[in-house]
C-alpha cells in the first residue's frame, strides 16, 4: 500500500508534466488540425531557457519560470508564423512534414549552440531542497511545486478558454472555422494565440522537468513529446480536459510499470496504449465518434 | 446597397460562378433561387468573404469591398446565417449570441440586443444556458438568426433557412424574416423552397449552373411559366 501511494505521488508529478505538454498538442490540433511535432522541442527549449536564467542570470525559480514561459510563447507564435502560416491552404501531410522539419531544426539548432552534452540544473537550496515525510511516504518539494504549478496553470487555462473573448474565439474556431469567420473572428490571430498558450505551458513543463530530473539535453523533448501526444490522443485529441486526464493517466501508467514491473517496458506500454486506443476508440476517452465531413 | 458585377469564382479548374451580376437595394428582400449545385451558396460565401473570386467586383454602400476579408465585411454591416445553421454546438446559446457580437464593444447596446433577440425568439431565452447542439433544428435556425442579428447587420444573408424544417416551422421562419426586414434590415435570401421565397421577396434572381438566367419582381416570377415548371411543381 505504501509503495503504491509512493508511486501514485511520483506518477502524478510525472503526469503533470505530460499533461502540460499534451495541452499544447491538443489545443493546436483543435484549431488547425495539425499534430505539431515540434511541440516537444519547445518544451526542451523551455528547460534550457530556465537553465540559463537560473545559472547565468542567477534568477530565482519563479522569475525563471515566467521568463521561460514568455520566451516559449513568443517562440511558438514565431514558429507558427514562419513555418505553418504559409501552408494554411496546403494539404495536411505537407504541414505535418513541416512540423517534423521544425522539430529537427530546433533539436539540432539547439545542439549547435549549447553542445550535445547534457547539462544539470544547479542543486536546489532552501525550501526547494526539502523532502517531506508523511508516514513512510516521501514527498519532495519539487513534486509539490510541480503539482501546484500545474494545477494553477490548468485553472488559468480553463478561465482563459471559458471566460475570455479570445478564449471563446478559440473554441469557436476549433468547432467551425468558417462560422467563426462569419462572426468576425480573425482565424489567424486566434491560431497565433493558441500557439502562444500551448507553448507557454510547454515552457513551464520544461523548467519543471529541469528541477525535477536535473539533467537536460537537446534531444530531451522527443520522448516526452511523443508520450504527451499519446496522452492527448488518449483523452481525445482537440479536447482540453481530455489532455489533462490523458497526461495524468500516462504518467501514472509509466510510473506503475516501472515500479511494479520492469522499467524497460515503460515506453513500450505507453505506445501499446496508443495502439489499443486507436483500435478500440480512436476518438479518445472524451471524444465523440465523428464522421469525416466530405 | 450591394452591387455585384461580373463575378467569377473557380474551385480549381471548375468554373462555379460564371460572370453573375446582381443588385440588392436598401430595404429590400431579394431572393436567389435555383436547384442544388447552381452556385447559390458559393455566391453568398464569396460576398461574405469566405471565398475569393477570380474576377469581378463587389461594392457595398458604394465602396469596393472585393478585397476585404470576412472580418472586415462583418464590421461594415454584412452578416450571414450559413447553410445548415452552423451553430457552435458545444457552446451555450448565450455564448453563441455573444460570439455574434464579437466585433462590438458597446456593452449596453449588446445587452439591449440580447433582449431584442430573446423577444423575437422566446424559446432561446428559455434555453440560454443549454448547449446549442442540444437544440432542435428549428431552434438552431433561430439561434443562427439571432446570432447573425447580434452584429447589427445592415445586410443579412440567409442561406436555406427552411432546410430540414417542418412546414409549420418554415412558415414561422419566413414570417420572422419578413419582420426582420420590416424593422429595417436588408435581406438576401437563398432558398430552394422557391414558392415561399418568392412570396416574401421584392425581387428575385434565378440561378442555373453558375449563371443568372432570370430575374424580376417576386410577383412576376411566381407567375412565370418557366418558374412554375422548374421550381414550383406546376
């Protein structure tokens, strides 16, 4: 039981990271029906920006978090503008291939500048280095921080999407782009905004992983990116709460498989889940069956 | 008010609209009738700015709007109730109306217009908090119309408002269209239900395979033998 609870805490921490990344995948898919494979690399850049803020600029964790989110947001909007916007009327496969190209560009471009060797976040001090003991359970302050920050960001995201004008425009564009234009909504601006939101969340995930796992490298975005994609598909791609549920689910599965089974199998299990969803319920947990419009 | 001159629209190599010209004067109800695939919806989509024409001009209140995008056209007072209603299904009735007023900033005016829409369509007031996708076809049509009115259009396009509705409801929708027009909104109505459309229209155009083949006042066309044969089942 204790071991289970311990794994549960670890799983929720890891799941938070996946959920943050999965939100970006799902929102972008919602508005332009693109699986943005460069999204995992924005998360990697978030980790590096956080690293430079903390080590080179000697900033504290929270200012670094904000800067990381901000820079990633700008980066996301720029990527969209340069790489995807010119392809607005191109076939979906062309945009998808472009996304893979952007991903490789970001990975090896970063490697060129920061060298391929992993870097480690400086050891944490003060509150951040504390570990709490509840009975026989160990909870680190990084885990608490990850969980709290993720929840706060998710609430903020929900408020933006549900309450604000631009959030409503986002939902309208994702439901019916033409009808949204007839309301006077600018689809281009809405798409930019979606990239901004998604990338800011990925940036936050990047720096959180930096303080949690310590080690970062230019290719660190690939695997979590793919797993967050699985999470988004699991919850129903295009559906925001689905990405949150999916993220936590994948995080928990991965940790449980490592904890009780063999950690060698954890990636295999995650991708097996993807295959099963695609066979059993391709629209995902919260998705409705839809027929492709002709 | 609206003047289309020599408009051509292509989908790839398909020449969908072949040099049509039509005019809508302020205060009128003008209807565009014709069989399925004649190009009526494409014409509306082009005037709304969703589809770019290959050539031709569109002027609105004397200004050339051919190069404006959809958003700018909403801003100057053109609004459309699209074919198949196209309400935002997983948003509430109220949110749908709110999006109709997306470009407006006058809070007081918007609130007044919610009341105006709810008076015109009382059923929407009862269903304010309900998801638009759960409404019946007739209610969705009303919502789509209310949503279009929320932008305070000078010119309103309606694309097949009677599609898929029970006959009694069709009559009601047409009465409402007439009433909206009486209150000062100019209307361009696209319909397959030619007899209903001609009854309320001041003027009408008949479209066939991308061309306008006939035009005249509603009364004239209702009497026309050709129209009777082709569209009125007589």
